[in-house]
C-alpha cells in the first residue's frame, strides 16, 4: 500500500464503502433478493478500517460472521462481494459462502468464519507460515467480545506468544454477544488485560476513532514485523443495528446507551475531524460519498445481472482432487 | 529390499518428503524426542523450524496447521492418540474440511493430521478410539487407514504430496509388523484398494489391524476348501467402491470387517453400497464383523472379545458359505 492510500481520506472512503455497501445489502435483504442472515458492522467501521489500513496490501486478515466490513476494509472490490451475497456464480466464493463467509484471497482476506472463535487458529497458522517463510507478512485477526470466551482465544494467544508470531488480535468489543452483554459473558471489564496472561502487550482503544485504531494497530504491526510477537488490541465499539437482519428487536440494550453510541458514529467523527483540521472540505467528503454510492450501485447491478450457479457446481471444490467422482 | 517395521516406514516417509519439499514440516506432541517412535532423528536432521513440539492445545495446533497450509506450507501434525482429535473437531470439520469449498476454491488446505489408534491394549474408553468412521461423513476430508508398513509409507508420502487435507490413522496393533520396502521412492495412490489375497468364494473387506486377521482367516478357510478374497481399502475416504463391487460380483458373498463401532462404520457404508449395486448377484446376506456399540472397557477380559478376531472373521465366512448354492 503506498503512503498516499493511507491518508485519512482513504480511511473515510473505506468506511463509507462499508456503510453504503451494507445499507444496500440490507435493502436487498428486506426485498428478499438476499436470503439468509446479514450481520452488519454499521457503527464499527472505524475499528475495521483503522486496523486494516495499518497493514500492507499483502498482509493477511482473518474475520468472523460479521463479515462484510473486514474484506472491504482490507481493500476488496465490491462487485464480487455483492454477487456473493446474492448467491451468484460471479460471487467471490462462487456462491458457496454467502454473507457470513466472505473471503477475498487476492487482498489477503483468508476468510470470514461463522463459528465464533474458529478464526483464531487460522490467524496463528498464517503467522506461523509467514515466520517459517520469512515473508515478513503479518496477520490481523478480528474477533468479538463473545469470542474471547472461547477456548481457541486462549489457546491461540498462548501459541502465538510462545512462538513470537506476527499476529495482531483485534477485539471488536461491541458489548454484546447477540443479546448477552459482555458484563454477563466476560470475567473482566477490559478484554485487553488478558494479554498479560500471555506475556504480550494489551491495548485499549476507542473503536469509534479510526485514527486512534490506526495508530495503535501500527504499533502492533511494527512489533510483529520486528519479530517481537503478537499483540492484543481491544477496540471499544458498538453495533448500531441488531445482531443480524432476521432477528426481532429485543430489549437488551438501554435506549440511552444506543443513543450515546449513535452520537459517536465513526464516520461522522472523522468527517468532523477532517473539517476542523482543514484536511478535507465538506464538499470533498460529499464527492467521496457520491463516488462510493455509484460504486455500490454498480456492484448491485453487477450482482443482479449475474447468473445463479449451475446446480452441478455444488459438486465442485469439495476436494482439489476428488480421486473418485462425487456424483454417482 | 530391506525389512522395515511400521514406525520406521512412517519415519522414512516423513524424512524423504521433508528432504524433497522445504514446505513440509512436522508439528506434534512430543515429536522432538521421538516418544512414540516414528520421528527418530528427524529433529536432528531438520532442526527446530521443521520439527517442532507443540503444547497441549489441539484446537490451536491443528487450526494453525490449517492456517499455515492456506499460506503455502505443507504441515504434518502428529496428534499422537486419536481421541485427542476431538478438542480440535471444530477446526477439522468447520475450517479444514470446508475452506476449499466454502471459499469457492480460492484456497487449499494441504495438511496431514496423523494420529494413533491404541485399541485392544487396555487403555479404556477415552484412549481406545477408532474415529475414522466419525470423520468419514464429513465431505472434504481424505482418510487413510493403512494395514502394513509398505502401504503406510507409500500412503503417507501420497498424503503429504496431496493438495487436500488428509486424516492419517495409525493402528498401533500393526507397530510390530514388517514389510519388504524398496530403497527407491514409491507412492501409493489414495482411493485405491489393494486385493491382499485373491479368492473366488467370499470377499472379505478389512481395515487396518483387521487385514492381517482377515488374511489369517483366509488361510484357515482355505484348509476348509473355501477360497477367500481379502480387500483392504487403504483409504476409507475416498473409498474404492469399484474394486469391492468387482470382487463381490465374482464371489457373490461379502463380509465387511471393521474395528470401529458398528453404527455408522465403514463396514456399514460398504455393506450398504454392495447391497445397492449387487442385490441380484448375492448368494448370501452381507455380514459385518465390527466392534459392538459399547464403550471400550479397561479390563482385558471385557475388551478383547469386542474387536474382530481371526475366529470371528472365519465364523462370518463360514456363515456366508452356509448359504451355499441356495438363493436367498
């Protein structure tokens, strides 16, 4: 990634890309054009983009079921992602993954995974591979507060610390595992303190502040690339929507809490900062908004005009070499 | 040709593939000091980066092997005792088996997970599993269960060179067996059964440690004037159905032997397949010789009778022969 693309304006563009992509997906879901669950990251774009932009283009990233933002943050194009959501043959996973399992290996996105906590070991392994290959690549592993209660979190931090692997574990603490608050599910108020148990640095950062997330992740990336091992970063954030599109609105989050967090929209905060510091006029940001909207509209058209996979494709990619035919 | 035992054959397969391919490395429980006997000298020859002990952290270790495979390595994981696979079941089932498929062919997971089956040696219920049939119902996994040192070496080489994930089960009841093994490199293709003995009256299908038993039973039956063909599938996934069907089409009688529990066993699977295809060619009911659906008790007096034996295989062969010349 060249230095110019790391500018706050590029961060703004990527955050808006996630926001508008998911808004379009939500509309398509409501119309039945996208089937299955959609887990939007609306409200969490700051931590996603801030962390991703601290990486090089050829670094690796592993995500989770809330999966649209991560590959977009890592630089994936929108057409194939939207086509995947619509289950089309042009989808990035050829229609085999859908919303919860996006992956774009061309930008180092090693796959989103919908079993909570299952991505940690993949990230550790990508780090191990990079270390053995001396490739200098680092791996960013996104996970939620809920995943920090899974055994794989603890096993993976131990292994990565033990072997000094270049992995950044980034906790997107949005406060809730579906409806179960972190207060009920996590034994400590700050997940970052768990880093001490593995002898690695733990950082807490305001997840709504993309620049702060970028800075703290950059520190962790430098440490990882220097061969000094992993870091744990906890970004305090909030999801503005329900856990998933199909779920009813239940009363588990106080209205004033939702209001307080909505007032700290990461895109609005960055806009304000850019205007206040004179880095970008409102007109410049509006132009970006319009460009991204066109990009999203084009992605929707691309997806809608793409064919559904042939039913026979269900038999492809079970194995690289099935040896014996899978259709009898 | 030199006589080589089972563990040395596996060791030689590891060493030879590691010499030819720098991407291959061994990570496992207690492999550096060769506790189980199949890693003699590997740590000294290949060093700590390619032969590494791992902590007792099966999910992270097996999952990390998958991550390393996704970024271009070819890990071999030695998890020692087969039930230790269960803590990593999510990684094996949800990541390793599915990544190539779910991500639309964007990635491959070329890794081998080795484990030993310590049954019929007084290890009780938690240490006596033969779990290949459990994993057989998961698409995307290749499963190897060799029955002698020659096959074990050739199949391990094929497994390591394969682009798909392979579960490799080593039957400890075969550790004392020997084979003539050539100096030259050879490989045994997965998905190809071996006719270990030709015969004309009954086809006996046997797996792993039950293959030598089936061969002894065949020799015994020959004295009674019954000609037994013994087929060893060698890989239970993919299963070489064609070789079995061709044999049973000739003999008209089929006995499936499997040391796993009866329900959902490989024996059950092949029995159903033979029934589906050869209903009109069968001269006797298909018989299964398996462990019953009970846990494996500690005391030898209870354990021993639970597994297939030369006697129980011979008895099944005699029973199918009792239908001599009469249509069922």
